[in-house]
């Protein structure tokens, strides 16, 4: 992966983490927190979309996939915190 690809990867993670934080109303997680949440969310979202047979391509599709996965991640974390 070249430097441009890495920067895009991190940017998608940051955007997805930020959007998921807005959707779940978990508050701000900071830049690093949003990137981590977005990257983990991309893995979760990719698995969910793959299981459903949904193919999301391109930059917007990647952001949507990562945001959905990050929102699921934050939802699960919130459920665990309450228990």
C-alpha cells in the first residue's frame, strides 16, 4: 500500500467513525478514536454486506459500509456497557 492509499484508508476510517458517532449519539471519540472505530467498522460492515450479498463499491460505498459497521460496533459496545 502506498502513502496515498494509506491516507485514503485513514480518511475513510475517520469519516465513518465520526458519522457512526453522530448516528449512535455516543459523543466525540477524537480523531484517533474515530479512525479506529471506522477501521473496525469497515471489517464488520464488509462482513455484514457480504453475508447479505450487497456489493458497495467506490469511495461512497466504502464510507457507507464502514459507517454501518461502525454503528453496529458502537451499538454493541453500548449494550455491553449497560449490562
